C-alpha cells in the first residue's frame, strides 16, 4: 500500500491519528504515540482513540518550532 505524502498543511485531514502525525513530522510511529500522550500536545480523546485536530496540530508545530507554517 502506498503511503500518503503531505506537501502542505491544506492537504491534511481534519483529524490526525498517531500514524499520520508520524508521517507529517518524519518520526517513527512509536515516537508519535509517545508525543500524543504529552500533556501539551493537542489531542481529542474519542473513547480509547486519540486524534489531533488539524488546526491545533498546526499551531502546536508552529509554537514548538518558532515557525509560521
């Protein structure tokens, strides 16, 4: 199966799971799972599932890199 490659924030889905976070950040899936459990990471819990809302994820990246996207 072909992996998705996101070229801009606009291409991201409304909610990102840990696998998508790993792809976007270029990190290992295990690191993404650790990241989504950090207290300052924007996560929405739906039952046992954890997803990052797109807009909050983008703001988190900008805040933590000093970039403007």
